């Protein structure tokens, strides 16, 4: 039986609202972490020395030896990418991205927002020592972007937030693919084969709808270790694991079981019946949504701010700022984010709508879409992430971070200005002229 969600009625799904609320709320902590990192890096308090402190784990003859920054970047950030994978799986199965045309417009916008900034960056840096760093200029920071959207209030409708969330999800996929293909040096084939076998095993379990959280966690850790050994960046593991977690609407049989368990508890409110009712209610929710509920707050409020704290610090002394001002690396990132990103997003969206392969809500206006396109140039978390992978020279890393901070600030300001001056102008993006159908009632899957 077909499933009808609130998204079919033109409203946001509960999961999408929860995601938007969590991500936009975490933006405050993320910005605070960036400020602390900048202040700390410019004090004689040993910012770099602290994050280069080694932490080792040993089991028998096996040892894992990483500094604190790599434990954050290669370890904890896998959970961030896991939430990305979970959200992709949920939205394409039950949420805002079901159906080709619903996905086509934000997907095209994301592709345009990946390609054009890279071309702008390479126009200034092709053949230079930093040419490999084009991946820094292509990413969109979902949390900060949604945080700025929250400050805009009624000027930014919910439909635009969902469109930009979908864009950011596809953007994250592109960033992860770029990391896997272009920022991986030597590959250990046997270790990579082990990881693939483990993921194929989880894929088989997905189709039989087998779910046990401890089992999944153990397989996930083993896959992470195998990929870390293989030379491929572990961020790929997070997205892959998230995609393999089942997402589905509540099934009638499980909802009936939860209802009976709840009635049983009402008749005899004992601790045992309370646990049974709680377990039955949890069983009616898909593993994807249960896992998101547990992990996403940790990802948004702890892991991503900690990552920014570990990576955003840069010495802002005279020589460094002078070098950044004349650096094609810095300007390539700034122009890629502030100019390339909005042009790529807006142009690709226009093409998708003009050709009819994609659609957006009829109430969305071009002024709002252009403002959102400008805000998509806020590249922060993944941009810093790619910086650590693409560059080795300390001065180049500093120049890149200055470019990321400058470009993101300018993108936020330009987006705010577009919304303020032209947010209600430009006409509807995709006027259909079709009569409005009455909303369909939500029904569970049989």
C-alpha cells in the first residue's frame, strides 16, 4: 500500500522539522567553537601542540596511534557522516525527496553548486601548488546555513528550507565522493576488500529487515578500522553505514501491537508492562529514525563543534594575513564560495525548472531562491575537513582557512542582503497553474 506523508500535503515532515531544528540550533555552538579556536590559536597556549598530542589504543599486538585532531577528524566525524547517510536514506524513502522530479531540482542545484565553484577555483589556481585544493570551495555547511535561515524568520519560507536541506544532502554526497576519489593516496586493497565484504553483509541484513543495534555497532567499528587501514578516508564509511539502515513508515501490525501494549499498561501499570509498552512503541519506528534520534544531537551539539574547535584555529598575524591577501588559494576559495556557488546553484535550478525535469513548491519565489543560493556559499565544516586532506604546507593551510572564514562570512552577508532587498520579488519559480488537490489522509503501511 502506498504511504502518504505530511510532505505530500505540502508540509514539512516531522523528521525534517526535527533535523532543521537540531542543525540550526547547533550553528550557535559551531560559531562559538570557531571563535574560541581563533582566539586560542593566537594565544601562547599551545593550540597546535595540544591537537597534535598522541592518543594510542592497543589490543594485543595491534595498535592504533593517532593524534587528537585525527581522532576527531577520522573517528568522531564518521558519526557526523553517519547522520548524513541516515538522512539521505530517510528523505529518499519517506520524506521530501521521494520521486524523481522532487529530487531533480535540488540535485541539479547541488551539482551546479559543486562544479561551478571548482571551476572558479581552478581558474585562479590551475597548475599551481594548491591546485589540488579545489574541493575546499565546493561544500555547503548545513548547520550554519540553517542557522542564518533561522535568523531571517518569515522572509525564509519552510519550502525553501526543505529545498536547501535537500541541496545540502546531495552536496554532502558530492563532497564525500570527491574525498574518496581525489583525496585518497595509497590504497591497501585487502583491507578495502574486507570493508566491502562487511558492507555487503549489512546490505543483505537490510533486505531481511534484521536490526540489532549492538551487532550493527560492532560491524560498523570493524568496517571503520578496515577503511582506515585501506587508505580511503573513513568519512565514506559513515555515509555508507547510514544508507544501509532501514527507513520505512510504521507498519499496521507493529502499531497495533504498540496500542495493545499501551492498553495493557493502562489496565495494570507495572514496571514490566511499562517496559513492554515502550519496547512495542519503539519497534513501530524504523531503525533509521531511532538511530537518528540517538546520534543526531551528539553529532550536532558535540562532534561538529569539537571538529571546528580542532580545525578552525589559524594564526592571524601580519605576515599570514599579508600572504593570504595576495594568495590565489585564498581568493580562489573566497570567489568559489561567494560567486561560484550561488551562480552554480541558481543556474542549475533554472535549467531543471525550464526543462521540466524538476519542480519546486509553487509558492517559492525567485528572490527567495537567489537568497538561498547565496547562503549555500557558506562552506565551513566540510571545507575545513578537505583542507586537512588536500594541503600539507602550514602556510597554505592557514591561507585556506582564512579563505574559508572570509568566504563564509561574505556568503552569509550577501544572502541576508538578497533576502532583505529582493526576497519577495521575482515571481514564482515554478507556477503550475494546476488546481490544488485536497490533502490525502496519512495511512500506515499494511
